[in-house]
C-alpha cells in the first residue's frame, strides 16, 4: 500500500477512532449452511430482531448469541480451478458466532465466521440515537484460469502454411501450475445527525488482491534461434507465458454532508479512490526492431504492468418540492483520474436534471436532460523511452478519444382507474422516449499507403422507445408485457489501418420483447415465468477508405450482422403440507450471431516475396456463432419430526459456445502465385467452450435439546470441461457440527 492509499485509510480512521474496518459479500464458503432461529440475518440486516428470535426468552432486550462449530471434510479430484474457484479445498474447521445486544436505545448486531482455512467473514451493525455504523470484512481465495496453449501444435501449423513457415509458437513457463489471488475486502459505512437539519455520512471501502497470475506477452517477427541455439529459425509470432506475483490495493473514502431546508435538500460528497500496486516486474525479449516504435531487440522489456491511478469526484445533489405536484432533482459532478505511470489525466464532468409532475390523477410524468463529458490528455512522462526503437515521445501517440454525450427524454406512468376510466383497477401503462447524442473528438485514423486518406468516426445518435403494460388480474395473478426499441445512427466502426477496410459489430437497431407473470392461486403454491426475444441488427453500405480493392471500386460494400437471443426463466414453489416445501426452476439463454467478416489484406509491403502464405484479395463471407446456456434446479425441505428436518437439492447446468465452419475463400496464394483454399474445418472444435456442471446438496438438522442443534451437510460439485482445456474437477464436501443459542 503506497502513500495515497495509506493517507485515505488514515484519514478515515482519524475521523472515526476506535471503529473497525471490514467488508461484505463472500463469494466463497460452504453452500447451504443451516438456518437457525436467533441468527439475525448473519449480522447485516437492519431493524429489530424477529419476535421469536430469542425462542421465548424474556425480558424484551435480553442479549442473544449463537455459536456454531463444525468441521469440513473435503475430497477433490481433477483441477481445483473451478470446483474451488472461491474457496479452499482442504479439510478444515468451521466456526461462526452471531449476536444481538440491545438496551432499547442502542443495538449492536455482530457476526464472525470462519468458512474454511482460506476464508473469513466478520461484521457488525450499530444503531444509536446519533450514530449508525455498518462494518464488514471478507477474506477469501480466488483461483484463476491459466492457458496451456494446448489447442494447437506449433509443429503442425494450420494448412496451407508449410511447416517451415508456421505462424505461431509459444513458450509456457511453470506449465501445469495453478494460479490464485487472495482477496481481502472491507466496507465501512457510518452516518449520523449534526442537528435537525444537517446529516453526515462517511463511506470507506477497500480491497486488496495479492497472489500469482499467468502473464502473457506476444512478440511479432520473433526469431527463436537468435536467443536459443538450435531453436527454429525464421520470423514468427511468439507467445511467452510466465508466472507473475501481483499485489493490488484499492482504497476509497467518501465523506457526505446533507442539509434539509424546508422544501429543499442539498447533498455534497467527495469520492477519493487510489489504486496502488507492488507487482513483480516481468520481462521478455524481442529479436526484431526494424520498425519505429517496436521494442528494442535483445533488451529485457517489462510487460503486464498494472498502472497506479488516483481518482477524485465531487458531486452535488439537489432535491426540491417546487409545488404540491412538482418535484425537481438535480445532480452535477466533476472529477479527474490521473495515471501515475505516464502522467495522463482523464477529466470528466456532467449533470442530470429531472422534473416529475403528478398533477393529473393516475398520471406521473418525468422529463429529464443529462450531459456527460470526458476529456483525455496525452502522456507527459515516458519512462520506457530507451526500450522503444526510435525513442518514445508524445509525437508517437494518437490522442485519446474525447466523448461528449447529451441525452433528453420523457417517462410516464398511467393508471387508468385512478384517472376515472372504466378500466380494470390493476391495469397500468409505462412508457418513455430518449434521444441520445454521442460526439467524439480525435476519432480519426490515418490509412497507411493511401495518400493521406483518413477515416473519421461520425457522431452516433440513439433513439429509444420503451413501453410496458402490466395487469394485476387478481390478488393471485399478475402479468406484464414490455417492449423496447433502439435506433442507432452511425454506431462505432472499426477501420483497418493497412487497407482502409471498415466493419462494425455494433447494431443499428435493437428490439426486445418480454412477457411474463406470477400466479399464486393458493398460499402454498407460486408459479413465475418470463420469456423474452432480443434482436440486434446492422446493415450499412461503406466505401473502402483507401479504395484499394478492385472489387470495391464499382460501389460500396455491405457491413452486416444479426444477433438474436431468447431468454426464458420459469420458477415454481409448492408446499403440499406444513412439513414439506418444494421448489423448482429452469432458465435458458441462447445467443446466435451471423456476421459478414472480411479476411485478407492488400497494401504495398512487398509481401508476396517475403511470405509463403498471403491473401492479397480480400474475401467476405458469413461467419456464424452460437451460444446456449441452461440450468435446472430442484429443492426440498421436510420437517420429518419436531426435532428433525431434512433438506436437499440438485442443480444441473450446461453451456456451449462455438463458431460454425465458415466458407473458405479461394483467394489465398502461395509464393508462386498458386491459389490455395484454406481448410477451416477445425474451427468449430478449436473455438468451442462446452461446460456441464452438477451440484447436489443434502442436509439434516436435529434439535438435540432447547437452544442446541446438530447439523450435517453434504455437497457435491462436478465441473466437466467437455472442450478439453483441463479444467474438469469433482469435489465432495462433508460438514458436521453443533450450534447453541445463549
């Protein structure tokens, strides 16, 4: 932790002496821990304790403390990366303490948990007449994926490239080893009153991530034989993967002051956030420095550096009751993020103004306007200039793009019954329109060998319309229908600097329809379902900026894609008796993309004499991608006897993502000018990601005596990597223990 993070943390501690620091949210830890009466929301739920929380104890404010202890026995086969992504897979003790203390005026709610040998949680919430505080801490393990680059054999390059000209090789250091971060996160929020009109808040948040990751770096035109005697000769792309120790700390402090003056509320806050790092410096070497701006050959050039930065944001909020029916809300902000490594700045500011009126019975209308600006600066320091061929200066950088976004719109809600219309009482309509303009500065890119031709990214205009109708047919049945459409003029385009070819994966139209509802005919039965259709399309004609290809000289070329998704969610709950509760759910999400892709390159670089595999004439064809994810779950809880309850559940999920085999263009030429048709039949198997997961849980709770319970849990998690990337694994977990209420 460097000076800025330390100063922020010290400032918070000086403002609140004696208060602990901690954080919320634990992704890890054992699943399906038993729920015990008297455990008040794991210590982080505001408000008084439930009436039965003390199990009949009196007097009203008697302290209540629950202690739990147990032991996790774990067995894991295969890779731990996914089965233990957020928790330890070693057998360990489990413990927990949860308590509530109150004198009727002041209340302290606290908890502390040891989930496994790598995970802890702790927190407290305090309520008092002039001060309230919530402090949480979380510590857990985060395992990381690693790439073994096993999807290709460098000695058997994709055809038609000959073996002597394989295009990619790699060196993987620490092959087969796993990588992980330890995460330590805290969140502390305090608030109080200065007087009847002034209130204050202080929010302090921080996270530290330290451990090891796989650092990767690609070198172009790399000749291994110049560094390793006997290695393959010739220039090719080369990936170096190696272990890197990292240590990142982020600390944020935000003081807030709020004033309430009759009809007006004013709030000012200042956010200060620092990201510091103490990473291991990793380097790689290069063998080719023929181009200005490339790394200097045979030098140890650092890579995978995390940039330290510091952010400050000032916000001012206003809320006013202008009339009995009209309310005003305003937000203005200004801020800056400084990149400490290169001395760059990102300045931003904006405002959001809204007026709401409900003078008409059953009608609420809100009009709003907002604007945000983001201006970036070029670097002012160049610490690695000596490692760059030709030096490193401001002249070598493209100015970062500046953005200005302006939006305005109206939203309305109408309940016809309240307006005097003879329509069902439960019927309501919501709708809105928004206009959005995105301007860019410095979004211009020169095309190589084009006679100073430049591509200019035009401004983007969005038109969005939303409409929703909802109907509450009865106390047991409600439905809704939602529709949203967006029209986008000139979405962002990508341009290839070597030839001026233009393409885009951003839509010109978006349509989304959702229909769903909830049905609860009896107190012991609930059914909920949502079905949606999402479609995003693009179809525009563009001239090649460089006008380099004869195929384009006669007219513009089509840029097009279509993306369709079908999200479905269904859930049900049924309690046939007072002893038995059943639940079930099903969700599926599909994503299908078809896009016109252009492959090939044509520019004056003497490529035909230097390479064995070239594609001088661009070829355009439809590429297809498909994705589908689905999950099914079943659960049950059964009160077998007055002392014994049983619980269990199963969840199965499957996801698949892959490209289909695209049409191969008959335009690839070898050095002799012969046409070779590329063989892309392996693309579906090389690109697929197929995962099946199964989770099973079972448990028993037994009331040994009043205030003392025994519990047992079994969990099973199987992660099957059907694409064969080495992440498959299976974990069995057994937890047994005891809890006591004091």
